[in-house]
C-alpha cells in the first residue's frame, strides 16, 4: 500500500514523501496515528499543491535573504568599544554587539546565534564575521572596531 507521510517517521521517510508500506502497518499504525494518509488521486493533488506552496515560500525567503546580504555588504559596520591607549580593548567583541550594530545601522534583526566570529577580537581594527542564514546561504559582514 502506498501512503503519503504527513510527519517525519523514523526509518521510513520525511514529510510529503510517498512511501510503500505493508497494509497492516499503514491501516493499524500510520493512518490512525495521523502520520500518513492513503495515496489516492485527490490526496496526490493536495500533495502537489502543498509542495508548490512550499517552493513558492522558499523562493520568497531566498529573495529576501539575498536583499539582506546585499544591504549588509554596503560597507563596514562601526562597533564601538572601550579601549586603552595601546589600542587593546577591555574585554572582547561578541556576536551580540555585532547583532546590535546590524540592527542599528542596517535596520535588520539578525539572531546573535547565527553570527560567528573567526577569532577573539581584542584590538581596534577591521574584522569579518560570518552570518549563517540557513538553507546553505551565508554571508560575511565586515565590521570596524573603533574606540569609544
């Protein structure tokens, strides 16, 4: 019997996947547990419509991510930190400070957990931070550490 999975099922498949299983497994477990529906022509049309909507939503999200990346690459961000006379700062720059700088200077809210710094930033200068947007999309944003 062929069924369309509604939810991920271990050792069987993922959401919106058509799989072939034994009749008893489908009728006694998958369908009553609302993990799958029978693969009929009407359910197949609903699946195609659902997949079409998912692709459309992903395309919109990809276009939005590309516009954010373009905006972030306009120029270096300015991040202020208290520093001594030798150019070393007190403490180090964190992803939270980069996130705040992006929000204030570019107008985008980016979660600090998506930002990674390549090394500890402890001196005044220009550095790059990586931002992972998911779906294989990432960008590098340049920031300049200035003394306050």
